[in-house]
């Protein structure tokens, strides 16, 4: 019995002590390029999934018209592509430099097939301790549903929606460069504010 209690106390004291040493002595990864901590992926993923399934109302991809999906494509190009990639081939270099990396959502491994309401939840709330912002007050409710519906079928978009992507020159990434390019041409002062 004494052995049991010694083990019990040692377990209670030793485990937190080891975790504290791991953190205090700089053994935990801090750079975005460092590999994940033990159990980090499992803990973060489980917490997120449980929370989402508790909080969202279900929506079917078929609830959304082609016009909704085209609007979703426009929202994506303006607000998401800088981190999540502009097309199926090239990856966003900003997204790749984050920890965790921003997944490339238009690629086949992206968001295709994920429930619309799960994507909506992530857009609405952002994802804590990652670079994924909350768009709660940045986009209207309809815009958030449209971009979520578009992403949930990104690999099998109707041709009209695909064309909207090809036509959209105004993506967030190229938008950021534009004032500089214009200024370089005209030699006028740089204006970085929205016009
Ligand atoms: C500043 C960079 C940034 C912007 C802008 C951004 N995201 Fe993210 N997003 C991230 C990062 C980083 C993650 C990865 C989080 C993680 O691993 O849990 C992420 C994760 C996600 C996920 C979860 C993907 C998965 O496989 O788990 C979805 C869905 C998503 N973002 C949608 C969007 C949408 C839609 C927009 C635009 C309205 C957007 N994001 C804008 C950085 C960004």
C-alpha cells in the first residue's frame, strides 16, 4: 500500500515538474518551422472538432445556387487566397511560412468534401493559436456561407464558377502589390489605403 501511495504522489508531482522543465528550459518548439510538440496535433484537432459539432447548424451543398458559389469565389479571391492559395497548382508562400501551415484549399486535398457548416464555423470563429483569422465582423453571414459552400466542392465546381475564378484579377495577393506597381509606373507617391 505504501508503495502505491509513493507512486501516486511521485506521479502527481513528477509529471507537472517534467512538463515545467520542458517549457522553462526552452525545449518546447517556438518557431513556426519547428516540428509539433508531442500530442499537439491530436489535442488541438480533437478539441476543435468536438467544439464545431456542438455549435453548428447543418447545411447541404445543394442549398446553394451557382450565383452563390460565384459570390463565394469572389469572397475567396479577396480574403483567403493570400494564405490559402490562388489556384489548384501554386501554393501561397505566406501560407507555407506559417505554423501550422495554411492548407491550400483549392487543391484536391483542400476542403472538398468537408461539411459546409464546419467550414462556416472555422471562417466565423477563426482557429485559436493559428494564423486563421475570425471573419465574424469582416464578412456578411451570406458571404461566409457562400465561400464555405464553394470550398466544400472546390474540386468539382460548375464551369461558370471556375470561370469566375479565372476572370478574377483582384485577388488579395495581387491587390497588395497593385499600388506599388502603379506608383512605380507613374512615379506618384505610394497609396496603400483602400481606394
Ligand atoms: C492570414 C492567413 C489566413 C487567411 C487570410 C485565411 N486563413 Fe484560413 N487558415 C489559415 C491557417 C494558418 C490555417 C490552419 C489552421 C490549422 O491548422 O488548424 C487555416 C485554416 C483554415 C480552414 C481549415 C482547413 C483544414 O483543413 O482544417 C479553413 C476551412 C479556412 N482556413 C478557410 C479560410 C477562408 C474561407 C478564408 C477567407 C475568408 C481564410 N481561411 C483566410 C490562415 C488563413
